[in-house]
C-alpha cells in the first residue's frame, strides 16, 4: 500500500495541509495560547518536515525531539483532539477520503502520550 504521503498527493498536498492546519490552530482561541505569536507560516516550517516523515514521505525528520518540544506546552487531551479535528478538516479540504483521514489519525495517535500525558489523579484521603 502506498504511504500516507503518496496517498495525500505528495509534497504540494502535504504542504497545503500543514499550512492549513497551522493557520487553523493558531487562529483557534482554545489552541492559540500554546503557541508564541501568530505566525502560522513560522509554525508550518517546523511542523512540515515532521509531518512529511510521519506520513512516509522522502524526508527524514532532523528536528528536535517532538515530545520534548511539545511536552512543555501544557497541551491537554482535549487540545490534542481539537488539533486532530482541525487536521481532519484540512485533509478533507484537500480531497482526502475518510479512510485516509483515519489512517492519519492512527499514525499520529501515539503522539498523544508524548504531547498530552495523562495527569495523575490525587489519591482520595
């Protein structure tokens, strides 16, 4: 089976999707506080190589450890889910079908534990 990268349409489609995702995330009042500034293109430049590699594209991700970068942002599970929702909407906009969107979600789901680790529940007294 072809990679997610190929199924999306390669470089141009992935660039369009990442740019759209970053624009949506930075413009979302529930997500924007996790980002410094409002320059979605600046975020896209850092996100794009990671996404290309995660989707099986021709680039290797050479950036900093994604878990280390994102863990300090205080992202909660609801924000992670909201981001995946934005990504699903952007992918639909660029022509991805439901199966491809589900494959993208499954590919990125392991990041949840790195980005939005479960919070310890205090023991009852």
